[in-house]
């Protein structure tokens, strides 16, 4: 499982010219689920997302607070292209990406873990399987890659 975390001051998702989700202060996540991922990977990375200290404290000192401590929001986007292999040729190979129905179930589990800890209203997502236009203002810029197969 791979998760790209981007610290944002705003983020939104548009599907068919309609804004379907938007947040102000928090994270935009890009989430890729592989054929090798398990429930343990989902649990591990959801905890990491919620507890990673990417925010400043009241005095402006960085890397002190997590998303919960700053009352932040999350906009999560399922993105199978994070699992692309590009070693051979010029066409990406997506065979490591989990199949649609299994991936959706695992992705929904990931969202539910985030919601159960951060709060239902604090976690938004895109539309699974749709062509989406994602917009964000990355603050810092802070962008971090989490990979459940690498020490995180």
C-alpha cells in the first residue's frame, strides 16, 4: 500500500464538472492498494496518517502536531496509478494494483479507520473509479510518501 500525503490549506475533487468533495486545512491523500496488501497494511498506514506530526505548534515550531491535534481534515483519493511499474519500456504496468472490487473494499476500510478516529465529517473522498480533477494548495510544500512495504 502506498499513500502520498500532501499538507494543504485547501483541496477539492471535481467529477463531471461538479465539486464532490472539498476541505480546507489538512491533508490530501493519494492512496494506492496493491495485490499484496492486507488488512494489517491498511491499519498500519491509517495509524501513521493520523499520528504523523506535520503541523506547527502555537509558537510556530514545526513538526509538533498531528492532524487530530490541529482539528484538520482529510481528502482521500483512491489512485491505482501509484502502483505503476515503469522499469521496462514506456507504457506503465499496473499489474501490481489490486483489482477493482477488492481494492474498493480495502479502500473503504482505510476510510472507515480514518473516520472512526478523526471523525466522520473530517474525512472526505473522491469517487472510486471515476475520472477526477484534483486541486490543492500544498503548504510547505510538504509531501510525504508512505509505503507499507518499507519501514515507515
